[in-house]
C-alpha cells in the first residue's frame, strides 16, 4: 500500500558563495521528466552567462528508484548532479527538482569541494521549503440510482475522496478518486448501504 508522502508547496531560490563562486539553487515541484527539463531550460534562459546549470530531480516518491535524473553539465563527473540527487533522496520529499546555477569565481574547488558546494547548496535551499502531504489516490467507477447519490457523495466526502467525472442518464455514472488506503472500506460501506448492489469497478 502506497503511503502518503511530502511534496513541495512552494518554489525556492537561494544563493551561496564558495571561494567567490556563486551557486544559485532553484527548487521546484516536479512530477515528470518533461517538467524538470522545462525548468532547466528556463534557468538557462534566465542565466545565459553562468558556467554550469546542474540539476537533479525526483518525479515520484522520495524512495522511488525509477523516477529520477541528474546532470553535471560540464562539471567533473559525479561532482554536481549526483550529490544534489543524494540530498533530494535523503530529504524525504518527493516530486522535486533542484537546479544549481554556478558562476565561476576564479578559484577551482576540486572534486570534494564541488561535491560539498553543490550538495550544500541544495541542502541549504531545502531548509526554506514548505511541504504538503500527498495522499496516493486510486480512481474507481460506480453506477448508482438517483435515490442513492446523496449517500454515495457522503461516503466519498467522509473518505476525503472526490468526484472526477459524472454522467447523468438513466442512472448516474461516476468516476471517483479515493485515497488508496480507503477505497476498500468505501466499497464495504457501499455494499452495506445498497444490500450488495453498489460495486466500485476499475476505472477505464
């Protein structure tokens, strides 16, 4: 059962200076590879004179081993994107993108120095981030009579679900989003309410 997890509720821009190099860290909510790449492109347009636009992102849960990506953007391999990703994965926050824009200050930082600078930039920015809880939802279909709709809507509301789609014809066809850990309970309540006639079905 997928548990609720934290996601970003705002965007952050934070600056750190390390040996005269400027590190600008941008933190954004992010739920897809495409969204992450679009944010990187935006930062490149905002800061065309910067030496590097390094990034790391998570598109799902913080512990998801599939939905992530990162780039060193010209820095020595393993010195930027990977340490940034490690900080994101350790934050217990999902659906997150971090971009660090570097303006080189004339002093080389070395491999360890770069890792600390990029990872530290993200870590510092995350302290400013506000989060909200994301509850994994499932979508189910339900057909009910007009006389049953009031009770159905009450049960959905009690479970903190919502109606995604509704079609009023001879009967009412509903697509309902329910918290993943609640839908079986709602199913039992519907069956009790209707003497076994109401059943949640897989959404097409």
